[in-house]
C-alpha cells in the first residue's frame, strides 16, 4: 500500500531553489542529536523572525533510539564521552546570523540556552545535586532523556518509519518511508543524513561466537555467557572502546583488541586540539595532510580519555596490531581469528569475537533513487567513494553541486571541521545547515554561505537584514 503524505504538497518543478525553502521543511533521516539540534535552532531562529525551514525527522524507532539499551549501540549505562555542556546549542556562537555586537545574536544565544543540558536538569529539579556530585558524566540513558526533553520542547515533528528511498524531486527531496507495510512519501527542501549507518563489519557475524556491535549489546543487556572468558574485539574506535570497557569492567572478561595501528591510542583532548572541534575557524587553511593527521590523532580509531582511564583499572585488556582477515569457527569451541600485520599472518583464539568496526558512512547511497544517484555521480565526477564525498562537502555541510541540498555532517570532518560528525559543535552544525536556506547568513569566515553556493547576491547589511526578518 502506498500513499502520499498530507504533510507537504508536491513541489512544482523548480519551485524550491537552494537559498530558500518556500515553506517546505528540512528533512532529517533519524531523530538523534543532529535532528534535535537542528529542530531547536530552527525553532529559535523562527521565533526571532528568521525564515528558516521547519525540521521534520523521519525515525524508524524512537527519539534518540541509538542512546538507549536494546538498540544495538549501548546498554544505556555507558557514560557519555563528551562533556554534557557540549549540548544541542554548543558553542552558542550565533554570529552566522549577525555581527557579534548585534543584540539579535545575543538574543539567539540566550534563547538557545533554554534547550541546554543544564536547562534540562533545572527542569528535572536535579541541577544543584548534579553540581554537588561533581558534575558526573551522564549515562547514555540520561543523555537520551535530555534529547527527548529538548525534542518535545522544540516541537520536533517526527514521521515514523524507515526511509527506504531518497529521490530528488522538483528542486527538493522526496523520501519514501515504510512503516508497518505501508509507504508514505514525505517531501522537503533539503535532506540531512544522520546516524552511524548500519554496521558494515570485516567478518561475517554468526550471532553466536562471532557478533556484530548490535548482537553484542543485545546479549550484554541480557546476560553474557560464562563460556565467553576471552573475547577478541575488532576495532579501536569509540564503538570498540565502549564494548571493551563493558567486557573488562562490567563482566571481568579478558579482552584482546585487534587494532590497525601500533596500540590503543587515546583521543587528544588538550585545549589546543579541542579548539578545532568547537570552532573550526582556519581549519580549511590547514594543509590536507595536517587535517588528515589531526583527525587520525584525535578522532579516528582512538579511545576517549574516559574509556582509557577506566581501562587502566583492568589488567585484562591487551592489544594486537593488525587487521582481521577472517574467522574460523571450530564447532562449539573457540574461534580462530586470522590477523594480518606487516605482511605476516598469525592466528588468535577466542571464546567470542566482537566486530566493532563501526558503521558504513556511505550507507545512504544504497537508498538513492536514480535521479539522485545520477546527480551525485555528476557532482562528484564519478561513483561515490568515501574520499570523494568527503572532499565535496561545502560550508553548509552539503555536497557541492547538487540541485537540492544533501547535508552529510558525518562526512564533513575533512572539508569543514572535525566536530561536525560528532557531538562537539551541534549548535554550529545547525547554523551551517540552516544557513543554506537564508541567502544572507554568513559562514565562519564571513562569506555569505547560501548566497555563495546558490549564486544569490549577498545582502548589504546584516543588521538591516536582522531588522527585516524580525
Ligand atoms: C555508543 C556511542 C557513543 C557515542 N558517544 C559519543 C560521545 O560521547 N561524544 C561524541 O561526540 N560522539 C559520540 N558518539 C559518536 C557520534 O557523535 C554519535 O553517534 C552521533 O552524534 C549520533 O548523532 P546522530 O544524530 O548523527 O545520530 P544517532 O543518534 O545515531 O541517530 C540516528 C537515528 O537514525 C535512525 N535511522 C537510521 N537509519 C534510518 C532510516 N533508514 N530510516 C529512519 N530512521 C533511521 C536510527 O534509528 C537513529 O535513531 C557515540 C556513538 C556511539 C555509537
């Protein structure tokens, strides 16, 4: 069965030009932190008189699903790695929308604080106790409750169902959403893809002795079998880090981590490194080699300092450099894990193997309709590759050269700044994305973002424009 959403009318060809939205919403796949941060910023900007699109999330599960137990990414008790003050509005610099001295900018920041982490605690009546307890990191479950609170407060509209197809349509996007056997079509002026994507995996999971991330968390939430005394975890990023912590500290298991690098590196969290996460000013002035090195040292295949500190308490965690090239089960006994490193191959034996190599960031290319697929190929000059897409991301975190914006913050680290794929600067992420629909909005280096990308002439005075839009 198929029906068209009554939410929004079908677009007539060319009616939704980049740099405007004509009343059509911005669509986000997934109702996680990025969708909620965008909904909050959109609401605050609209309340202040800016003509930005409303945000509509399409979610197959529930708000902040990936931060709750039973969904395959956590048991809900794991602690958030980032400071909770890096919340939906962080870094609260709203100069995309006016000069730093403009009272409008201060007003926007002020309105945003109403959706912050501490606002949530104040609402719960637990703020003073949280301070007295030494500002502990929230669990993923507590973080999900915060996100849900903010989504409600921002009136985030959510369409329930799984996005099965994303197609370009009359200058906008059209999503085919499946829910309980029936399809709904939802249209919008732009599309944001959020979430880590389904786990790709380097070995084939069998659900018993070889698990993927989702299998692991579902099992750990129930009960980890006693026979799983020695576990090999494949991967050395944050997904692997939380699994290793759960195994070693939550279940007293012996863990060997197979990492593609020399050891289990920690995330750099010095003020100098953090600066680029909160404020990517001058990021694009860095050489490509320096940007790649920065991401490798501080973000990819590193454990957070929180995880590292916890793991220091256990003597049961070791590592093996290399890449897993295959696993061989032996009936009900241990699994053989073949590891290749430096041209040599060796075999480890484990009771249980967990493939924690993370999600596939290009998963969305599988759901693109033929027009969108063709347009993406033409914008990239060939088939979508990780490196090709990463290089094509513009200031609004969208792929340059598409007829309607496709924002890919998870792939924006290399071109725009390391904080965009994660929780480090959700406020700035929202400014960048929403600026695509307001011709005079500015990017961090002072150039008018949407005007630049859409060929719309820049407005003369931001102060004047602020007055116009109030
Ligand atoms: C366990 C874990 C802990 C992390 N901790 C931190 C941290 O402390 N700090 C940090 O900076 N980063 C952290 N990250 C990394 C990253 O920042 C977060 O994963 C990311 O910010 C999540 O936000 P999001 O909005 O992109 O997506 P998510 O919160 O992952 O939400 C994506 C949503 O999309 C839905 N969805 C997916 N596909 C479809 C579809 N086809 N149709 C409909 N709905 C769909 C999912 O159900 C999900 O609700 C963590 C990641 C994980 C997995």
